[in-house]
C-alpha cells in the first residue's frame, strides 16, 4: 500500500527566483524506512514540511493514503507523527507532561496516555528526565524528547527531521535501534532526513538523494550501489613521511596528510594489498561502498 | 480509515490545551505580577492623588480603568509575546501536527491567560477599592462581564502576535496599542475631562466600553448602557478573533 505519493512537487518561496525544490516525485510504501539524504540547502526540510502539511506547495501534489494532505484539517495529524529539526515548543512542560499531552491529544484516554508516557520514557531511556523541564534539557536530550513525542500514541507514519543531530554515539545507536524496532514490531512507516549517511545505512531500506532542490535518485541502497564503478573502499593511515607507494591509476582521496581513502574495483584489490607494507601502516580498513559513497557518486554526477 | 488515531472531542482538546497553556505561569508569572498588578496599582495610586478633588465619579473611573489596564492590556502584552514565541520557536508547528483545531488553541490561550491574570485582578479589587475608598457593590452580571472584558484585548494581542515580523516589532506594537486603547476614550479619565473627539472615539473603543461595564457591575448603578457596552465588546472580539484565525499560520490549506 502506498503511504505517500509525491508527484511533481515544486515550492518557490515568495520573493525567491530559485525553487526550494522542483519537480519532485516519489512514493513511500507502507512499512518502509525511507531516508532522504542531501547537503545543506538541498531543500530537505522544505520537502518534509510540505509532506506534513506545514508548508503549502507552489505546484504538484502530495497524497497520504490516497488523499491530499490538505484533505481535512485533522486528517494528516491523525496519521503522522512529526519531529521538527529545531523546536522549543515544549519548553514550559516537563518531559513527562509533553509525552502525556501528546498521547492524550492524539486520541488516547487518560490512563492509556499515562501508560504511553511511561512506556516512551522507558523506550527512549529517559526515565530520569520525566520531571525535568524541557527548557533545562541539553540539546541532545531535547532532540530525544521531540523524537519520543513524535512517536507518542502510535501514529502509523513517522516523519523525522534530522533525528540524530546533537546526539552522542550511544544515543545515536539507541535512536537507530528504536526506529528499527518501531518499524519491525509496530509496522511503522518511517521517513527521515539525515546528514549522517554512514549511520543511517543501518536502517534505511530506500533512499532519496536530494541536491539543489531536485531529487537526483531514489532506490534501495544495495541496488543503487551496483551502479558504482568502484565498490570497495580502503582507508589507510601511516606515520608522517611514510606514505606507501601505490599503483598509479587509483581513485585516491587524501583525507589528511597521513590518512588516505582509496576507491577500488574488486580486481584491483590484490595489487593494492600486495603494494602495501602492512607493518608501516598505523591503520587500515576495507569496506564495501557506503551510503555516503553513494551520495557523493550521485551528487557529483549532477 | 482505521489507521487514523481518534481525535479527542472539542471539550477534551480545550481542557488539555488550557492546561498546557496554564503551564506558562512558569515563565510569565513575573510579568503578570509586575505588568498586571504593580503597574496598574501604582498607576491607580498616582491618578487618585490627582483625582482626589474631582469627586467619587472620577475615582470610580480611575478604579475601573486600572482594572481594565490589568485585565485587558496586561493580557494583550502577554498573549502577543506568547503568540510570537509560538510562531518563532516552533510551538505552533508542534500543535499543528496534533489532531486539534486552531480555534481551540486560540481559545485555550485566551482562557489560560485570563485565569493567570485573576490573582492580579483580585489584588487590584481588594487594594484598589481600599486605597480609593470605593465601596464595591458587585452585580452577578460581573461574573460574565469580567471574562468578557478580557477577550477583546487578548484577541488584539493574538492578532499582533500572528502578524508581526519579529518579537521586537511585537513588543513595540503592543505598547503602542495599549496606549491607544487606554488613551482614546474614558478608560482612565472621566469622559467630561476628555476632548470631544476622544469622547466620540471612546464610544466605540472596546477598552472604554469594558471600563464602563466593569464600573456598572462592580460599583453600580447598572444602567441600560451595559447592553451596548457588552455588544460592542463582544462584536469587536468576534471580528478580531476571526482575523486571528485567518492570519495565524497553521497548516497549509488548499494552496495548490
């Protein structure tokens, strides 16, 4: 079943000549985890806000379960939980109050909303924040609270704007794991924006790459990776002045003076490994191409 | 569609939103104490010194005018800055993504700020009447008039908050509006002390009408004028609330 059907979408802000996004079309199916990748100013947040009906579109259409997102004022909020990128919306409430009211206003009765608050505090490992004012939480804790609020009362669809920004590695892992649980065990369709292509790869089932307001490509990462010329990534690090000699025709990126990244095809791997003196390296990592590589490949091709 | 979560009924939405909005006391109590209580109280004392020789009618006007300043104009500033805050800090977006109606939210804000201003009103009633030696004779209609008097300026505050480009503009505009409503008509000064043009404008100034209604229902006597006072206050409120509903950015409508 198609959850979101976005067709030929365009948004031009008043007074702007260049569209924030232009001719964007894609679909998101039920139960999917769909990630939107893009650089700063690519139009990701504009697109997400159009999808949750906070922003009108200049042209094109967005259907949610077959009906326009503007269908009636309560249609979209009854189906979609949205997490904004930045918000001080809940500042005067405690974390517990924010979760309770969000669940209650989304249709749960009083006792169910209290249970939901307790469940969410546990699920997002925020029990100790229950009675703390949102305004006194750290940036990362506040983001986690916004995420918990978006998931309150089991909306079928979650639309999340940068869910892992500001989070420490432990919390980032919690977010990705919980999103996977929500998708797998509760059947939620999840759509999110992220800069964090490497970590997002853990959960993304389909990706859309947005660049300068245009959707460059959509598809599942493993299928899109087939189009990459060099599918392997070798990262080596060495002592200053100890750069290893390598075959001449390699796609090499000097990350720092002592750390290089090399993109390889499978048949090149043997020669490169043979050329390296492993004992003179301080670190070496070999991996298949990542979502980040995929992102750079398609963005640079534009 | 079965996938949809059930939206709460209108009264449940309203109660939840009022409770959420009431939590604003956590940040705005200082402003309520200063703007809603001390400023009108000191103003009342200052004006009473000037009006002591002008007779009880002038003192009654100063008393009711000070109540209006606290009830109406204090709420104007608080609601204006709250709505601006909601627009610029993402609160409005948060509410827009919940299955609630915009007018419920606007009403909840006004009710919550009215409830928050009640302690200031009681303080003014008790201390003000004692200071000015006014004997109160509250009419039951005061229970209707007091909340009704809050509405017009609360709605104006929401309208300013919904339209201004930034919080600084909002602050300046609400101060200007406060002075205009307080000055254009017999709000703080008796009508006979004002130029004819201000008396004429005062006929349709909701702040002046609210002061008149408060005077009649708290001090007496209750006259036929009360019906016109309440009609003007209510009409003005409805018009402004309609504009707030139109102007407050919320969900996108059929803009394609």
